[in-house]
């Protein structure tokens, strides 16, 4: 570790949020406990013409979609772009300035945005290990939160986040965008009403053609990166040259593997369509097969869940072999007593028991109130952001609140725990907790860097 990294850490822990009147430990610990004990302040009421002010956290990738979606919603203005990477921050500021009259301010430390009473909503597109801790801080600061999937880096964080939402009396939407896709919403309602009879098996999959990440070597922290704040709640590790910005996904210390990186979307849809919550039994198989490198999570993985309703679900993930299933790189098949439903984002095909197509809709065949939707991309994603803003402004029901996101993400966490322990798990169907296996239950939560523990 170089001297610059040591100096940066000391600076952050002792002085970087002096403007907030809080040290790091105080902000994560004392603030959380104080909010847990105090009566939360009432949420601001918005009139039809009142501006909603936003801060976006993380603009190296997915956060740029946040920029475009929020700035396309009337009455929303992005005031801050927050990122520990000065290059990503500048990119986010530049993109936002193209879309609204006032250019946003770039911040290297998101906590300064939380201290601004003008900020109404915070959106989070950071690495997984920051999702829940950052969301808890934002809720405690009185902000409404939109957080990308996965909701949590481990199941206990999801439980904490549900508690934080309740205590703060603020709203939180998880970025399961398919919950707002109009064709998908319509067909799932029909499935719930018996379109293909009783649903009993759901198959989901994701395939990609990722290459090797190689073997990382210790290296000086780049001058554009605040690595200490990037690590945040994760116990400290030396910087290596093949970790940032994407390969952290494949390390248990920061990420959650392909299962939660991409499997969350299809598993959430499948669970929603089948009307199930926590399973009775979970099993997972697979491994890191394609390459021998620093990748820790499986590149090939299957997960199966049995539910008390007499239903079963499965997920197949292939990170390094993109051969399609049903001619699709990702999708959901729902099997029922009277037919089958193939769900592909905002498109679907319904088959009868003999395999004949009886109903079909393409992604771009739905027209909303003002525009014809494109088949993919930000038009559809914007519907999920619009639902979030409508909930903040008008009290609309959220399409994917923390209570829903936690269960869908929790199913995949359980699959990863089963894979890591190499055995089948049995679960409490009221909360997903692992039964009669204290060793596996240790992975229900993680250790944090001292002084950075999220508190509710």
C-alpha cells in the first residue's frame, strides 16, 4: 500500500466529512442509532408543479441511465453527480448538463449530497457492497431512494434495509425494471388469473461470453480513484490492477456473482409470475470452469428452489458460454397445467399444451400515454423511474419496494450460499432463514470494516 492511500484513508476517517460535522464512524454508527430511536421527520409533500431534486451516486456505467431517465421526467432536476472516480464523475456531470438547464455539481463523497436538505431523492448505481449501506444512510438523511439490483450484498442487509425504510418513513425502489414493463405486467396478471392453468415450474436463464479476468497484481491506486471510499464498508484489501471497475462482481468480498448481477431480473419475474416467496429447499451446482484466474464466483451455475405451494423454480447461468436457450440469451419459461408462457423482457409468447402459439406480444407493440415504446433500452427503464417519482410525488404504489426486492434477491443469495457450502439448504418459509445449519447461516451476513458498519 502506498503513502497516498494511507494519507487518503486517514483524511477520510478524520476530516473528509468535517462539513457534515461527522466522522465516518459517527455517520455510520451514531446517526443510524439516533434515527432508529427518534421519531422520523415527515416526508416532504410535493405539489404538481414542485421540483424534485436528485443526487445520483455512481456514473461509471448504469448510473448514466439514471441520468437520462431522471432528466426525461418533467419536474425532476439532478443537483449532484457523486462518484469516487473523478473520470466517471466528470462524465456524469457532462451528460446531465446536456439534458437540463442547470449543470449538476460533481462530488467525490456522496455524504455531502445527503447533508443537503434540498435533495429529495438519491439513486444508487454503485458496486453491490455499497447498495444497502448507502441506502440506509440516505434514508436516515430523509431521502427517498432508488437502488439498483441487487438490493443487498448479503441477506441480512436486505432485512436491515426493510427496517430502515419503515423507520425513516421514506420510499425505496429496487431497480427491477421489468416490474414496470407494460406488456409483462399485463401478461402476469393473466397468468395469475389462470391463463395457463396452475403454474408449477419456472425456468430462468442467462448466458454471456465473458473472457478471463487474469491474475491481478498489486499496484498503486490510480490518482483518479478514491479507493478507500470505494471500499467503504468492506474490510480493507490491497489494490490490484484487475479489480475496478467491473471484475469486483466475481469476488465474494464485494460482489455477488452472475446470479445476482444478472439472474436477479429473471428470477424476480419468475417469482412474481408464479406467486411464490421463500422456499422450503435450495440447491446449487456449478463452478469456475472456463478459465483459471482470480474469478471466485461460479461462471457456470444452476440453482433450484422448491416452494411450499408445490412449485419449483430454477436458474441457469453461463457467464462464459453464450449459446442461447429458446433462442434467447436470457429469459423466463413458466409451465402450467394448461400451457406454457415464454417471457422475454417486455415481450411474451403463450403456448397451449400442444405447443401451439395462442397469444403473442412483441416488446414494441405497447403504446403508452404519449409515445410508442422502443423494444429495449431507456424507454422501458424510464417507466420504472417514472413509477418511483410518481410514488414520491403522488403516493403511487411502488412496483418493486424493498419487501419485494429482498425476497427475489434473497433467493439468489440462498443459491450462492448453497453453492459455497456444497450442500442443499432447508429454509424457514416465513423469512428464508436457513434451518439446522449454523455454518451456512454464517453467510447470511458479512463482516464490515470497523467503523463503517451499517446501523439501523
